[in-house]
C-alpha cells in the first residue's frame, strides 16, 4: 500500500459555508501527519470526513485503501479516533471503558483482556485502571482516550486537538505518548492542532490549512526554511504608520518578506543582526517612531503569518460556530 490516506479534491459545504475546499493530501503508512490551523479553519471537518462521520460534498478519499463513501464500515474497522471533547463514560472505570470499546469491535474475551492490559501499560494507567473515570485528571482522561482509540489495533489513528486545555507539563507528557505509539505500535497518526510547538515537535510533515484550503505542506524544517533568513519584529508607536513602513521596506528591497500584525511589522532578512541598524535607519528617515525591535529565527508562526497574512490565533472560530448553528437548526 502506497498511502494510508489519500484525498483528491475533497470538499464539504454546509449550506453557504465551504468548510473544506478541494483538499488533496497523501499520508504514508507510519507517518505522523499534522493539520495545523486556527479554530474554524476546517481541520475537524476534514477529520470527520476521513473517519466517515460526515459525507463529503465533493471529491474522494481513501483510508487504508477503503473509500470513505463506498466502504465506510471497513474504514471504521481500520481507524481509531480521539475527539476534541471527551466521549468516555465517567461513571465507569478506565478498564470498563476499554472493555466496552473492545466489545463494540467484537473482540473475543481473551484478546480483549490482553489488549486492555497492553494499552493501559502504554499510557501508564495500569495503577488507575479500576478507578472511576470521573476521578481522573484531565491528562489521565486524555491518555485513557488514546488507549481506547488503540484497543482494536487500528492502522490509522485520528487525534483531534489531543492536548486542548491541558497544562504545559501534561501536554508534554501526551506528546511523548503520541511519539511512542507512533514508533512502537507503528500506527499512522493524523493530528489536528492549533499549537505551533505541538506540530513542530511531533509531526513528520505538516499541512497548514486556512479557510478550508491547504496553503502549505512540507516538513516543519522545510516550511521554516521557506522564509529564508531571520525575522525582525518592529513594534510601532503609531499603528497608522504600518502600511507606509511596509511599503518603504518593500521599495528598498532590504527584506525578502514583509508582513504585519496589530502594531507590529515583520520582515525577513538575511544576516539579521547586521541588517537591524539599516532597518531602523529607514524608519527614522521616514519619521516613523519604533517602540521596540527583536530578532529571531523563523518559526511556524512566521510561516503561517507569511501564507495567510495573520498570526494563527488572530482568527476567531466564527466558521465553527456558524457550522454548529446550521447543524443544530437542522436537527430541530
């Protein structure tokens, strides 16, 4: 099998809203693939189509060589899913939740019991297996959900914002579990996140998605190298001067990339430390006061800013809210 996941022009529309627009991606078996984008960009909608929870409006997709429309039962047999919101029964123990999941996948008793112990050990919850889930911490709950997603030996595991709302220490622990199960279990993982550092730390390749479309796709290092150089950030005292300063830098040719956000101007240059005096001199000659200046190597945040014109956290979750409203209205 060449690809664990392959989509061609997959699209999803909710009335007037296009949540996912003509997306084509290929994920190799054993790859840890990231979907990076702000809330409402279309990440969860794409995952929901790949996991057969909703049907595409257009295009096609295969997961483990099964068509998501024509072979939905076979797709479900080969995937595991960890949702944004917990779907565990908090009145049952951790072991009981896993046992129930195994029964739903028709695992025989002997295999089911053996697998429960394996996945509990993998996420280090053996000592808490017989505790009621409502007594678990947020991190423990997330680990149990990952264990449940692995119960039936899926070939592909979808993790939808797996560390959302967790503290930094717990998030780092979850990262390590994800890396271990990808390496030791050989599971193909598709991870959605809007945490830059999460995608950078975990993923072999990253697709940046915005307004339902893939705007960039490559390894984390290759994406950052696209900018070519150092990033100088200039905070202006008067935001009204931002457009004029951007034009000055573009006309002067001192920067390969010029972008803006709020009161800041971002320019990408080579040999940034030597360029700072010249950059400040251009602003001074134009009579534009600079409040502060900083220099750093390109990050995924800079990449996102370059491709979309804004930082990842600037976008509100308006699309998600509108789609949710439509779905609720339809149910009513």
